[in-house]
C-alpha cells in the first residue's frame, strides 16, 4: 500500500491532503524519523514531539516566501523531510549527507545555520523589523522550546518586541524538557500551567481562540480581552507575556494537527507579535524515547526490535572518565561544586549530582549566568567546576574575562566536546576555546591526553590558585594501560613530558587528546625505520621552557592540536619564539583550518585537517624528503 509520505516532495504537496490524511502523514513521518535516526544517530526525542506542529505550519504558511526560524535547530527533521530532503535523511549527519540542523546551504527554506539556543526570537525580530521597514508582507514564525525561551538572549529580544508593528508569530513548544528536565523558576511556572489543564481544557482553549480572534480588519485588542475573560485559568502565562506587550494564546494541544491548522490560519493574519503556547510530548510515538526522552535527545545509531531499543556498545570516553574524576575530587574536597548549563548527562556531572545533590547546579541554557554564579562561589571560597561544551562556552566569554580572569578567581572550566565533534558538525565543533581563552590574563590552559591524565589534570586544577581550563574531546579515551608510563605522572604548572626521545631532528609537540594521533603516527613511521621525538605539552598556557630549547637547537618542530590554528596552541609557540627572538623557520603547525569543517566522523575530520595519524606521518616524511 502506497504511503502518503511517498507523495510529499515539497510543502505544496501538503495542500492535496485532507486533515484526516495530515494526521496519517504525521504518523508516517514519525516512523520515518525513527527509521533514519536508528541508522545514522541524531536528535530523536525532540523531533518526534514536533511533527504535528511542523506539518501544520507548512500547511498554512508558504515558507519559500514566509520565514521559519528554529531555536537550537535540532528539532528540524520534519521540516527537512517536507522541504525536499526526505531521501537525504538517510544520510543524516554523515559525510556527504545533510546536517542535523537548519542549513541555508542545503535549502532556501532554512534561514540560519543554527545549533545554539536563544537565537530564534532575536533573529525573527530582526527579520520582522527588516520587512516592516521595506513594507514586505511576508510572515515571520519562530519556533522556540520552553528551555530556550528562558535564555537571556530570548528575554532581551522579548523586551524589544514592541519595535515590531506587524505580524510576527512565536510558537512556544512546551515539553518540560531541554536535554534534561528544564530548570529554573520559569520551568516551574510553565509546569504549574501544564498541570492545571486537562485535555478538555486544551480543547476549550483552542475553540475560544478561534471564536474570539477577529477577522482581518478588526481590532485585535478587544478580541484578546474577550478571549481572556472567557477562560479562567489557575495559572495564566498571559500575565507574563502580555506585560511585555505580546499577545498570548494558549496553551493548546501540540499534537492535534487539525486544530493547529485552524489556529495558524487564524493567527497568521494578526498584525502584531503573538505567542502561541503549545504542549507537546518529547519522544511521542516511540515508547523508549517517550519513557526516557533524555536518553534519546541525541543518540547514536540503535537497533529497533519492535518496541525495544538496544544501544550499540561504545568505548569508554573522555566524558566517562571525567565523570569519575569529578566524583573523586568531590569526595576528597567538600568545597568542590559542579555547575552545568542544561547538560548534566552530556558533560558527565550526573554521578556527582547523585552523590552530592546539594553541590551540583543545573542553571539551564544560560552559560553566561553559570560562569558568573561560579565566580560568586569562588569568591566565597568554593572550588566550582563549570562543565560546558566548548561550542557553548563561547557564549560566556565576557563573563570569563571580567568576573573570573580579571578577579583571578579559581574557577575550573571543564570543557567537553573540545575539538572536532563529528556528526554534529560546524555549529558544535569546539575548535575555538584555546584561541579565545589563551588571550585572557591569569588563565591557565591544560589538556589531558589519556585516562590517567584526566585525574591528574583535575587534581592540578583544584589545587591551582587561579582560573584554569581543562579541555577534552567527544571521543574514546586512550586507556592508561595502553599508553606510556610517563603519562601517569602528576601535572606541574607549565611542564611538558617527553614520551619518545630518540635524539631525532624531528619533534612532534602535541597538545591534549591528539597526542594519541602523534603516537600512532610515530608507530607508522617506526615501521619505515623513521624515528622521531614526541612531547606531550600538557599546557597551552604557560608553555614549557624546555620546548624552546628544542627550537633553539635547530630541531624541526611539528605542533599538533584540534583547535583553530588562528590563535591556537601552535600560534602561542610562534608568538613566544618571536618574543624571545628565536627563529621559527623549522616550526610547522598542524590544526584546524580557517573555514568551517563539514559533517563527517571525527576520525575523517582529523585526517582532513591534517592532524590524523596518517597526515602527521606524511608531514614528517615531507620534512625528511626536503632535508
């Protein structure tokens, strides 16, 4: 039997379907998302929750002319399926395929390449103002999660919403979840509203909105007042949003595609900013994701056996070992506290939270606030570990500068997903943290290369009397038993360790996890009777003086890092050599290029950018050939 989805190649094809067929289509889309993500990995639960709303929006709006903006962006899979990328979903987040986020390079239906929270209302505000100034009649729609709307950037945009004197629709997707359960006072506020409504209440609200929202040409203010008087709710979100001069409608059922079509058709004609509050269920339609939406927020490939899911067995990661190291640090020192920004699972603080619930704080999607809270705690004598992905730490640069480094406070930045991150792609690569942190006075930068060094780096940072940053990748960890004995030694400020000393004319100087690639490159070269020296830098700031001795001795130095070459670890070596008037003619720096690196596996990305084991070995052989 032919599926409705087979007939959908663009949003225009939706117009041929009845509302009953739209409901059938949403189920087919849900099944297709599960099938695709089970093979490629991806953001599953959030996309399962937004199917009906996305179908309804594309049914009502023409997003080739109108504008649809996603907050965070990982909930765009239905949107991609409807906008000509259905078959490409089979290569989701893979090399040569499509990204897991909106991407204007893929489709004119995508406005921004976006993977961070808090941006949709701001950019929608700017687009609405742009249309207003140019007297355009396009419709502007922003879809925002309940965890994203509490982000500071979202509130700053809402505070300026009065600048818009035309249509602008904000769809508030309320599922009580970010990656973990949404945190903070706003989350509790939405929770009270959610719990105070039955399904019948949502249906009545929908009918009341449709009854009271005026037709084109009538005044909207009176209609909104009539709507509010019709509904007497225990907790009204309208009080919050209407205090900011935004018309609020809801909450309504986000899985009733027929009602959503009617609501969008009616509300899209209002000539002022509007919020439509919808309730959705993260993971809807797939029992494992429904029961554990946190686990299936972002998943690798998995096997589907009826309703059962068996995750593919993975290796122990840097995050896993950091989780244990943080827990051990907490046991040794009661002043150690952990702070994360809506990512307790992803950053490995769950074990710490379970053992020390009163010393672990999830701030929600508010990285800037997380850093300033840590600064306040450090000022009070605590030892805060701020656990945030590299790509999201960028959002708090000013707070790291002013509240932490300028005050020289002992805050520990535990930077997960440093370097290339594989399938999440350009929005999530952590290839800038060395560059933006190295410029800050008082900051110490260190990076562990293997399992034992994760513990040693934590011990050093906790004892250090000033700001420090520990970076590590989303990757399997180099086990202690499989790596050189010297890596078990403690960290000393600005001291490197030599893991291969063959009195060679070529020295590889590696920073962090890519030491494993350098070590593997040396093994490849050894098979060809080529011996090299290898130094594990451990610190990007300060650098070890003995490194400069190797440069002065006229050795060829190859620096290796999974960070941008601009302002990175190798750049720091060149700068210091220049300051000391040391010739840099024999230094080659390998690292991230001055471009955004596309989706692929992390291993492919390392080789593509010249820092995989084969690329490093080839670099050594080129030096020897020139010599």
